[in-house]
C-alpha cells in the first residue's frame, strides 16, 4: 500500500502539450491494474488532437475545458467524468481563467501517444 500527498509528486511538462503538466500519482509499479495521473492545463493551454493506445477514465477536479472526442466537442467542468476509448482522437483546450485539473486513470499497458495531423484527421 502506498500513501502520499500529491504535492510530494513531481509535475513534469507534457512535451506535446501547451502549458500542460502531469503527475503520476500511482504508477504501474505501485498498482497491479491501473495507473492514476493528475493532469494540469493552465489557462490558454491544451493538448493537440491525438490518440492513445490505452483507454482513459477521467474525473475533473477544477476548471473548464473544451474537449473533442471522436469528432464531437464538449465543454466540461468540475465534477464531470469522461471516458475516452483507446485509439479515439481527442484534444483539450482550457477555455477558463483558472487551471483545468483532472485525474486520468489508465490500464497498466504501454500508452503511446500519436499526434493527429488536423489536416488529415
């Protein structure tokens, strides 16, 4: 069993994103089936259209974002949940004036991100 405070976990910039960072709160080495990540997107920041090789279960802790999932666009806020199946193109754009913070749970499998060319996707 592992107990720690999120402030004890280093936040690292996500290279593909703009003003976006990740904290791996529970890693694949700490839990047998799922990893838990905390993502923070600063105002004006976001993630480009991309796919992942694993599904995402997400819960919004604070802020507002425009999220595109499989061609549909939604606005989500604190308390909302999102499910993104593996391989489905999606993007995030912080549309608020505070950080958008969410938990993202993924299965303990390799998670390869692929940026989708907006002109072709």
